C-alpha cells in the first residue's frame, strides 16, 4: 500500500477513535472526521462508505491482529493461559480501541472468529487427551469456558484494564480448569 494512502487511512482512524472516546457514533459525522483529519470528504469516501463502515473496517483489522496472535501460539497450545496471554497482550496494546469496541452497543460479537479458533484448539487438545469425551461434552465445556472468559475480559475492559495481563490470564485459567469453587475458596 502506498505510504500516503496508509498515512491518510491511519489519520482518519485515529481521529475517529478519538471522537468515539468522547461521544456516541450516532453523533459523529463524516464532515467532522474530515475537518479534524484535514482531508476532504471525497478522500474519506474513497476508502469508507460512512462512519459505520469505518468502524467495521477498524474492527476487522483488530480481529485480524488477534487471529495472527492466536496462530502464532498454535504449536504451543498446551494451556488456556498461553492462548489467553497472547490475546490479552493484543487487547492491552489496543486499549482505547478495545474500550470502544466493547462499549459500542455492548458488541463483543466481533470476537466470534477468535472464539472459533480457541474452540478448535480446545477440541483438538481434549480429543487427544480425553478420547472418550463426546462432541456434546466438548461443546458444553467450550460454551461454559469461552463465555466465562469473555465475561472476565469484558469486566477487565470495563474496569479500565486494572489488572496486568498475567493476573487476568491466571484468573481465566483457574476458572477454566477448576470452576468457581477453587477460585472463590482458594485458601
């Protein structure tokens, strides 16, 4: 991609993210983004249909970054923590964007692709380690673990990333492996 195009798109995205930190997407106009980005409307429309399309493109790029992080760890998927740590590190690196994505209509469905990757990894591991486990058991366990992990991540985001990645990883791992009993009564 041409350096000027990359610069322009990054400027548009950064301006948009800063505006989303201040106000709801419904109150952001293309004109406002263009004025603050010092570009004309034709330039904006060359790359995006509207502010919602811009948000979708930003979301897609973020999901691709998460997928890359998830696949980097593919060979070493021996535990929930190794996978979680990779993803949470990407979340922390993109803190402002993650806050926006989690707060935009409480939309956490953009993570479905990542959950699919995690599901496949868990399924392979469980089938290898526990060959008597049925598909249905794997499905139930996955739903329980992933929804719980997503809830923990959502809580972490809502609390402005108040814990470091290792702490959140440990919480997810302990809850995934031992459930709430050992987590609550850890002493």
